């Protein structure tokens, strides 16, 4: 199974680099979701990364809810690539439906919760229901919309991400600096949140 080999690789890298926080992978069709979640959690991984557009599943398909409940019940985070203007799998409204149907699921919405469909993302979620990473977005988003997100959802719920290897770490950091956040806000977004 490709998921097992990916999870083994992540575990081995985290073992070599104690500064890493490992997130494994999962797919709704995985044969033993709960068993694999328990296994990767035993390696110290904190969550799961899903990319519905690459993995080709609709987030809110009813058949996926057992996977989301298992992630929740194993007290793990799920980091989800959200949004795409070319594919419908990860539309923000789909993630909002999952959050509503699986209360207590700890969701991190990548790319301000909706890559290249940020207006949809801005309107899709209820404040307090997820966290956001800001990777792969600042170079495309209007700064006014960035601050509208911060105001609506609370800047304490946003954190820096690089989407490596898609984007260079130094370039992503420079993009954050263009926001001209206060020193305290910058420290929160980069580290504390």
C-alpha cells in the first residue's frame, strides 16, 4: 500500500530530525483506517495531510465520514489542501460540510482555506471551526482580503506554511513580511500559533 510506505518514510524522517512534526497520509478507501492512524500516532505523528484533488475524492462524500471520525477519535489534526479553481474535490463548502457533520474534528485549512477561491473560502466557514495555514497564497491574494480573513477568523488561528517543495522557504517568509504585521503578530503567525 502506497499510504503505508509514505507513512513509513515520514516516520523515518521524523526520527532523523526531531524538530519535524510529522503528518502522515490517509485515503478514504484505506482498508484499516483506524489501525493505520494508531500506528502512525505511535510514531509521534500529530496528524494527517489530505489532498483531495490529487487523491481524487470529494471531501464531503458520505463514504469519507468514517475516515474523518477516526481522525477525530484518534485526537489527530487533519491538514487539508482546500480550494482549486480547476477541480471540484476540495471546494471550501465541502470542507464546511465535513466540519458540520464531524463535530470536534481538528481541521487545518491549507492556503487560507481555499486556494484561488478565497472569496468562497471567506464565506464558507464559521469562525472557530478550523485553523488556516497561509502557504502558497500571499503572492496571489489582495492584501485587503488577507486582513479581512484575520479580522473574521482571528489572526491567532493563522500560521505560516511554505508548501515546500512547491515554494521556497525564504520567498514564503518574505511574502509574510510584506504584510507588515506587528512584531507580536509576526511571532504568533511564524511560531506561536
